[in-house]
């Protein structure tokens, strides 16, 4: 595989930095606890008040901690496993590595842009940069001219493409349901804005991640070389992302938040993404 030594070094430093960031998010407890804060829009926001995420709203802070658990106990082991697998010149291992790195890239893009400034700022910046370059280098390792021939089931890839389109469409409708009503009634600012500068998650989803999912799905349905490759990487990435979202929902439920109906929706999407990831990797020509 091309760039194997550079990718290996990057993955090792990413692993170390992610462990440091995740442990700080999970174990830090300094602070006096929750308090109320009035946002610039005049909304009263409950601030978490302790640990690494002390300046974030209470509901978002516990979601950050939930994702730290997934990153530490699922993301990191899979990242190392995928690296070892890909080191054996395994295409399956490289695809798993690309998808896992995609999860780390998106995770720390959100942490750096949405998380209130804290002592892990430089670590988040380092993780964003290293995961970006590692992810791009894995993409340069593929032979795009012969990609379609390695996938044995065109029906499976078509179904995976349809899944990505449907999932993206549903999430787009969900986020438009947050953004559009305040624009219509003139209040402008959704309640989900809280004390943050903008809707970071919804913005990156609507502007970047969901359009990518939609386009990749269409390319897979059309039996395009790029579509087959990126559909595989995207469903692997989506598996980790949906596991993280499921953990967030569980943490919110434990904190007394209403998580109906997402407690049923997100785990279902996670299971479907994991199933597609497993089946696609299984049906790749060696």
C-alpha cells in the first residue's frame, strides 16, 4: 500500500492524542456544577459547570462525555486494529482504516469548532490536522481505475447507496425542522442555539456531510467506481458516528431528558450501517 509508513506514524500519534483528549473529557471534574446563564438572545441556558466542558450547556456537555467514551473504547481500538490489518496489504483493512479515520476527522472538527475553549484546544487542532492528512493519504492508496471490480455484489452496493440517500434525506428534514420554523415565525433563533455562536452540527451536516452522503449514494446506484469506494468508507464512518449518537442519547436519557423517538431511530440506523459495513467488507474480492 502507498504511503504505508507515513499513515502508520500518523495513526499512532492520533491514537495517543485521542486517548489524552478523551480521558480529559471523561475524568475531569473541577468546577462547582450547574448554573444559569443568559445568552445574547435573552434565553436562559443551563451551563454544565464542571470538568473539561464546564462552559458548555448541560445537555451538550454530557453528549461530549458520551462521545469520549465511544472514541476511547470503540474508536481507538478499531483504529489500531484497522492499521494492523491494512499493514498486511489488506484492502479490507485499508477501507476500515479510511472509515475510522473519517470518524476521528469529523469528531475533532466538531470538537474544535463547537466546543467552548478549553485546555485541550491545541490537542483538538492537532487531531484535526493529523486525521485530515491520514485520511487523505489512505484515499491516495486506492486504485480508482479498478475499484468496481473488487466489489462482488452490485445489488449490495446499490442498496447501501439507497440507504445513504434515505438517511441523508431524513436528517436534512430533521435539521430543516430546527432552522426553518423560527425563520417563518420571525423569532430567527432556534432554541437549540442556546449560547453558542451558530448551529455548528446542523451547519456542517447540511453544508458538507449530508450532501456528500447523497452524492456518494447516487454514484453507488449508478455503479460508479468512486461511488462504490466512497460508499464503503462512508457507511463505516457512519457506523461509528451513529454509535456515538446512540451513546449521547443514552446519556441524555440517564440525565432525565426526553429521548423519544430518537432512542429507537439512531440505534436502528447504527445497526443498519454496521450491517452494510460488514457485508460490503465480506463481499470484497481479495
